[in-house]
C-alpha cells in the first residue's frame, strides 16, 4: 500500500471511537482509519470494508455484584469520496453480546444479538499545504461531523423483562459528534496523524443515557516493503458517567479516562484488497470510575480500495 499525502488527517478525523458503540463499553480510537487506512480515505469514488471486533469488559464490585461483557461485532463500512475535499461514510454494525452476571441471587449467563446503531458522517478538507515533489501535500487539516442513529435494536427482552442496557445491541439514542484532524507526511514512506473529537450522547426511551465522550488519537504509519504497512497508534478516551434514568442518576461504575496503544499490520493482497489485523491494548486503567476493567480489543478486517 502506498501512503497518500492527505490520507491520515481524513481518516483520523472520523474518530468515532465508539463508532456506533456505547461510551461505557466502546472501543477507543478511530475505526475509519483502522478500516480504510491511508490510501482508502484519500481516494475519490467508492470504497468498502468489513471488520470483526472482540471487546471485553467487566464492571461492578467482584465481591458483591458485577457483570462481565463480551461483544463480537461485525461492521460494514461504505465510503464515497465526492471529490478531494469531501467524503461521506456509513457504518452498519451487527452486535453479538454475552454477559455473565454475578449477584446475591446467583450467577446468570445472558446473550443478545441484533442490529447495532448505524452511523452516518462526512469529512471536509479545510486546508492543505502546497505539493512538495514525491511527498505530495505535506500537511492537511480536516473537519468531520456526523450522527449515530437510534436505529439499532434497544428493546430486546427475556421472559417479558427488558434486558440490561449494556446487553442491548443498540443504544436507542441519537448521538452527535464533531472533530478536527491533521496529518504530516514525513516522507513518501511514513506519516504522522493526530485527531480529536467530542461526542454528545442522547437519552433513549428507557431513560438511559451514555456519558458524553472526548477522544484523542495519534498514529505513525510506515511502509514495510512492497505490500506491507505498519501502524502504531496511541488512543485516549474520557467519558462521563452513564445516567440510568431521566432523573440523571449516575452509574458509579461507568465513565472515566483511559489510554490504549494500538499496533496494526496491513497486507496488500492485490486487485485492491487489503487484509488487516490489530490489537488495542490498554496501558492504564486507574482513571476509570468505580469498579471497571477493560481487556485488549482484537480486530480483523478486509478492505477493498478502488484502483487509482
């Protein structure tokens, strides 16, 4: 894969960390950058990607009442570059969740699966430096904005009782997000990227509201020979506590701050197909509120890029 001159800013601009996920169980980082890589975002025309993620998290006091959640999510990303300045993106996720609940009444295993919340966003080139030889546009700045829709399933029940909010595939709320991103092309083989984003969450029909979130990302991408690329990313997330009802009652075991480091390898399989693998590893969890623990997030993906 060839590293494009403007690509990184554009990709990282879509830091929909939780990209269709709830903030208290979200994947930090930039899913569009992860899915399309540098070449994919910089192109005009149509691109697509399919990703599989596994997210694991536990919350609650292990000595009292606690829950452990595992989510396996499959996401289709459709992207269309209208021109070099404007790009449109749609993410359609399917979520499969399992939860082990420990309480005074004993242990319980629950499962739910269904359509999660689709997300629609757009990005706009605000500024780029003049082209410099084979490096291209050395620096670029992009803006991004979008909405996570409430169209996923959020009313699943078991024996007539609504399932736990964290077990629902969708959040049932409309979330708005916006951010900025910048890239700097070091040379034709490597580049630096950085981005920030703020996500404003809504309240669903059950009265639940996930915490607002601030996201920040930085990444270094380097070409490894004719077909390979390597990326090393650093991701930060700060989220408010979830509110469990319309009165604004906070869940003490949600929200807080966390850092991740994310190595990724990409392989150009030819004919526009790119294979990807990454792991998002938590490097600090002491900033999380209450009793929470997040595990390493695994990601496998395949991307199709149109020919240049």
